[in-house]
C-alpha cells in the first residue's frame, strides 16, 4: 500500500531512516513545499495533499508537525489509515505554553535564524537525543532547515484550531516527550520512555506498530 511519510517541523526523511517495514508498505516521503504568506496549517496541508495518488488506497504517517499535517490531510481525503507519532490531533491537546505564546503573538518578534539554534538544552532535554549519532543527526537536520519555513511552521502550530478527529487515525506517543506532551490526550500506543526523537530511537518497536495498523494485523 502506498504510505506517505511526513516528517517533523524542519526535519526531513532522515528522521525515518531506521524504520524497517514490510515490503507491502510502499514508502513515499513527502517533501515540503514553500508556504504562502499567512497561510494556515490546514490550507498548507490541502495544497501539500495534491501529491497524493487517490486512485488507489493509501495511508498517512506523520511525525510531530507532520502529524498535524497528516490530520488535516485526512480530514479532506480518505486514507485507509492515518498514523501520527509524537504529535497531536486536536488544538486543546497542545501544551498550555503554546496557547499562551500564540495569544501573545511573541513569535513575530523573534528572528527566523534564532529559531534554528541547536544546543545541548534543545538536544538533551526537549528532543531527548542520547547518543552522539542522534545529536549529530538532529544538528544536521536543524542546520539544513529553511529558517523562514521553520518560523512559519511554528506560527501555524500556535494558531492551529483543529477540533475534528479524522476517522481511522492512530496516535503513537512517548512517555518522555517534552515537546508535544499532553495530560489529556489518550494515545492508542504508548512507548515507555519514548522521547520526541523516538521514531528514530525506538524504530524497531514503532515499525512493528506501523505494520500492524497499515496491514491490519491485530487491530480492531
């Protein structure tokens, strides 16, 4: 089955590089397109969805920001299943700090290039990177990120208003996620000690879950 993988905010397909999936799952990595000025997350997702071949069944897999994009695509198209990893599907599941920052509008006062800072606090605490290879990968991803896309994406998250849960959606989340943590969200699959970087760190376990969902193995 064609399965479209959407990476996280500022990230790219390297974040999925450790996943090992059944050959029946045809992995298609979705590349970012340039956002239009003041474009909403929902409008951006609808434009991005034009790359999806709707003539045959397909699934969506999104991590972090890519999970929110997947939610919006699932609302307008008809995927067989949608999987969000280290992400959220509703505005009220975003951390309270995000709501506060959005109301204050502080993002417009921050230079785009400053958002690309990758330091030990970002790596060790927020993303939860542990090994030197994980830290190197995260640093490279952040370095290669377009700062203006990054600023737009952060702003689109802060102003996201989604209240709709699409059909056939599954949520995989880690207990040690420091970026998109939520006390009220009820993930379908919980990764013990999983961080925001767990799609890379816990690739074997997450690969198994993705296969079960997409190939409909033991999923009610």
